[in-house]
C-alpha cells in the first residue's frame, strides 16, 4: 500500500471508523506519514493566514477517529486486542510497547480478528 492509497482508504466513510478487521504495517505507516504531512500543511496555512491554529485543530479532529481505528486494526494484525492501545496512557513504557507492536510483522495467516491483511 502506498501513501495516497492509504490516506484515501482510511479517510473514506467505509473505513473512517472501522475498528474491526486488520491493517498491514504499510497501511498504518503510510497513513501516519499522510497525517503528519496534513498537520504540517495545516500549520503552515495557519501561520500564513495569521489564524490561531484553527485549521490545524480541524485537521487533528478529522484525523483522530481514523487514526485510532487504524491503530486498533494494526494491533489486530498482530493478534492483540485494540484495548492495548490504552497502554499509551502509561508513560514511556506504554508508548514503547505500542511502537514495537506497530513495527512487528502481522500474522501471516488468519487470526482471531480476521484473514491476513494484504
């Protein structure tokens, strides 16, 4: 999966808030890159327009639900519950664990959360 394909897939109404299923590493990381680029562009626009981060805030609000849903599906790809995402609230250790799991290859075969991701 590539940058534009991942952004389109995760920002459409069909997968915008889909918490079931699985997501590949490439889908997850390309969406992270697309989100970062969008936030940077929104910040540059806010600075150029002299606004008080309104566009940046709007971009964050648009990206938060698909970002969480994709993170849950990424955990599913490694055969972990999406509830593990709450480990991000544990300082340092939680974020490190989530990062390690996000770069770990997913199960090659079907697991508890569905067939293997493409």
